[in-house]
C-alpha cells in the first residue's frame, strides 16, 4: 500500500492528501499517517514543511514561487523515486 501511495504521488494526478485519499479509497487520516511515515523514512518531502509563510523561491523546493503552505503537498525524494522504479 505504501508503494501505491508513492506511485499516486509520482503520477502527479493528485494535488493534496485529500485527493490521494480519494484516489486510493482510504481515509484522510490514513493518507496523512502514510505520508508522515514515508516522509520519516526519507521517501517523501512536504512542500513548505518548514515555511511559516509563502516563499518566493525556496532553493530546493520544486514548487518554487507558487508555494502555498496552507495546504499540504508532497513530492518524491530521490529515495522515493528509486523505490518505485
């Protein structure tokens, strides 16, 4: 199920954990737990996780100038990409 979660994020058809939960037919709470577990293991990283306000361009963030910290968004790390390739 964790690999399915990573594939869902990689496919880019979802924009938030709510959409991940709907796509995978799991609860929002389960999606959040999975995201936190995968992030803790280094497979995912949250957009704006350390931001206190929208940023104009975090140096290593793929969202760049469109960062919105009010909604949680996740992306695959290199380790996450390797796990599902």
